[in-house]
C-alpha cells in the first residue's frame, strides 16, 4: 500500500495510511498496467479505483488503506474488493460460510498471514473494531461519497520549478531520476544504499522540484534484521529527495519496507523490496519491478 488518511480518498498510497507510497504491495493501474504499489497501500487511493460510495464514513475510513489493493478491480494477490456494500456483504470466495467482511476480520487478526501484510504496519485495533461493530450492527448501508484516484491524474510539475544546477546540487540534484543508477553510470560507485523522491502528485516529470515546504516529509525505512533496524530519512523541502548513504547503512539487511509520513498521515509500502533505487521503479509513468511483473503506479506520493 506506499494509504491516505482522509476519511475517503488520497492517502498513500504507500498507499492514506495509504500505498504505497503509491507503494509496492498494493496499488493501482497506470495506463492499464497493474501495480502492486500502495497507499501498498494502500496506498491508498492508488489504484485506478475510487473510494467507497455506499458505506458508512467511519467504515470507509477504517478500510481506506486496504482499497489500494482491494479496489473495485482487486490487484496482485488481492482476490476481493472492499470498496462497496455489495462487495463486503458478498460471500468470501475462499470461505463461503463467511461474508467478505467477516473473512476480512479473520485475516486482519491472523498472525501467520495477516492483512495488511506489512510487519511495520499491521491492522490497527480501531480498524478491526470498526469493521466488527458494523458487522454486529447488521451491516447497514451509508453514503460517504467518492474520492478521486490520485494516480489517475494528468502529468504535471506541481511546483512549476525545475532543477537546473546539474551536478552542483548535492542532495537536491536530479529529482525524480534513479539516484543509484546515475552514480554507478558516472563511475562514482554506489554511494547510496537507498534513495528516491517524494512528490505531491503522481506523475511529476524528471527534474521537477517537489517544493514541499509546509511540513517536514519523512520516509521511514525498516529493514529485515532481527531485531529490525529503522532509519528515518527527511526529504528535502526543495527537491523532495531523500537518501540513505551507504556509510550510514551499516548492518542494513534487505528486504525492507517503507512509509511516507506527512502531517500526521502515512502512505505505507507493505510489500518488502530489495532494490533501494526507488525512482528506478517510481518513474513518472510507473515501471516494472524485475523480476516480477508488479508495477509502481507512478511517483512516491505524499499521503
């Protein structure tokens, strides 16, 4: 899910607590291509879907980071939609004795195969309780409106400002471009262990400066060490770039999960990744993640 925390709509989409980053593990469609990235979120939310229109608002909010994968057209390994009354009250395809909503409770509480699958962002007690109370109340309909899909927006440079300093810009250089690949191409070696750019919209062109100056943007990276190590990276307010230098990543163990934190909201990447060159996947249009066929729906997106 990179999943938005508005009661409906753009997280992350990571992913609101959204996807995924427009993040791996959930996601969306870009130019008709499936994405496993949320707002992984579920993200939110991120995947060619809109928010629920016939559910109570508290329930819609509780499920908003799920719909990046479990949208109107479920993505990746997701087999059911969670965006409508009809979808939640239907029989579960894997356990017809339960409704989809009831089966969702089972999966959210499952310690072996939980939903969401991110170990750093498990289902919250409030999310589970809200869904359970709705079931216990007889699953009443609601009307919480619809939300635009943040990844179904046209390409644009939101700030209107472009990076022009060439190799002199240090940490702000070449936003949107694949950092590690560039350093390696220039025969500088892999100076970074991980790096990328956070943007305010999903299809910002290369070299567009993010200009996110109203609040700090943090990218929280959790590796797979035992116990796991967490690195909190602050994105540049000018470019949106974030980076984890190789010199600061001693003992970092792949794969990792990540989330974008901004103004109290999160976009969570729920699918572990082993490639730290984030912009190599999160291009303006979204690209395949070798060797799988999963696709990032676009840029790493603010929650």
